[in-house]
C-alpha cells in the first residue's frame, strides 16, 4: 500500500487543502485538472495508503465467501453539496458482501468529513448485490440528478449500470477487479492483477533478470496473471523459458513442475501468481526437483501479502508487488476512532473515489467529470497511492515491490512518485 507523500510533477501545480485534525491526512485535489490559466495541475488528495492490494481476485471474490443476495434498501444521502454523486453498494447483501458495503459506505462518509468544504451530496443506493438491483439503483440516482456514479462493487452489476449511465453521458467509477467490465466511461478504481504483474516483472528486469519461468494456477486469477506476465516480459524483450498451468490437485502440480523443470533450472526468475494454499504445495515441489530458489528469484503478486506467506521458510526472499501498507494503517486508525471497528480491505476504494470527485467538483468547474479530466495521464494520488484511469476504463497503479521476510513484507522497490512520460 502506498506511503504518505505529496508528489510534484515538473511544470505541475499541486493544490493542497486543509489538513484534517483527525490524523494528519492531506486531502487536496487529484493529480490533474486545469487552473484558470489553463495549465495542467496535479491534484493530490488523501496521500496515505493501504495494504494487501490484491485481496480480491479476477472474479470479485470476497475473502471468506458470502455470495451477494438480498433485497435492495434505500439509503440516506450524505452531505448537502450542490454536486450530486451516486454511491451504489450491496448494502443489504448477505455475508461478506454486505459487510464490505457497510465499511465502504462508512469510508465514503469519512472522506467527506475529512475533506475541506466538499460541495457534493452522496446519494447512497443499495443494489442488493444483484445486477437488476444495480440497474434500478443507477436509474434512481440519475433521476435524482447524479452527475457521476461510484460503484457498484461486483462485475455482474457494473455492465448494467454502465449501460444506463452511458445513455445519459454520465461516467461510472466502479470497484470491480474484473478488467473485462471496463469500457470508455466506465472506469475501475480497484486493484487489478495486471498492475502487480507489470510492476514485479519490471523490477526483476531492473535487477538484471532476463529469462523467466512461470507456474500458474488454473483459475480466473491465473488467467489474468498469465496474460499480463506474457505481455510484460515481451515488452521488455525478455525470454520465457518455461510456462505451465496447474490445478489444485497435487498430482497435476507435480506434473507441471516436472514438465517445466528444464526451464526452471535455467531461469533467472520463477513467477507463481498464487495464494498461500497453492504456494504451500508447489514451492516444496520446485525445491525437491533440484531447483535452487536462491538463484532463481521467486516472483509473485499482491496475493502474497499474507501472514502465512511470511511464515513459510520456502518463500523467504521472494518478491511481489503491492502498495505500501503505511497508508492503510493510518486510514484504519482514523476509521476505528470514528466507527469503533475495523475497516474492510476495500474501504479505501470508496474513500479515494469520494475524495476524487469532491476534489474535482471543487477545482474543475463544468469539466469536472469529463473524460479528459478523469483520464489525465498524470493521474491522481490517494490513500492507496498513485493511480490513473486509462481511456478504455482500466486503471494503473504505482506500486511498491516487497521482499518476503519472517516479520512481513519489506519494501525493496519504492512506489513511483509519478508515472513515466509516455507510459
């Protein structure tokens, strides 16, 4: 998760707002926009960050299960500003979906409380965790004058909301981790595996790694990670000397390791985008096959940001990409002080989304939510650090690279303070 910072780009003005008394947060405006003179302006808000950035996988899975269900319920508005903003969440859904929605709603309220005189009113709508509920919520919000929609959380709800909003030329900033639901005007403010993969591969290249092997789980997350891995290595003119998929079956894992063993022995780095359950089984098979993981660097994604990974001797020294955890710790402290409970991992997405639209409403005038404003290449800085929206709706994040140690993730590659020109 990203360390608190204010970054200044060359030839870029940064507006800063009043520092909230609650916890040293420095809200301001996103890292884009236009001043009265028409120059691009960097906008910085909530320069704090979060932890375990890939807690959700490609299918919008919430840890611990809890399929979304339930009947939508109306929620009260938050704030009394002139700019109306819809916030669509599965408030009445069962299990972890409803828990996440409540925490994200609180985080949105916290963002307004910590922002300096926000001129927005949040129209909180419950979609019940269903596509039909999300579509109805979006229609209601647009009828009430919403200029932008934040949410929904799940991929199956994003498409119908996007269709309703597109007909009214209203942008959507959704929280799904499924990049396939992104499109022009429907932007994803979430933690996409593609950013993790690109960052850790880039760091490996900077560290002299040129030949790569990959062992990839046969699941939705693995599908996304594999495609990103192939593209990342190809862009840097690297070599993939072995690439095998495996299921959770021990026999299939063993077979994948055996089939890849020749390439694994010659690789500079071995990429395994799996969670702790798969890592616990397959990494010992790699070492048993005679592969020296002290020579071939183990690489992973934010899914590695797990206490069980840190406690695994076979994974010590492995590298993975995520955001600096310092920001989430600060955010969580403020959240606990206000609500008396722990925030869910996705809560800062709602915080950053609300801070972003509040900042744009304060500084950008009629163009506050225009495509050229939301997709400015300089991006924005929030609690979860540096991010930007691509014109096609996906997002890119500035991530740190961490090393697995017994005491937790240790930063070995600092998150960037700005996106590279032309990237």
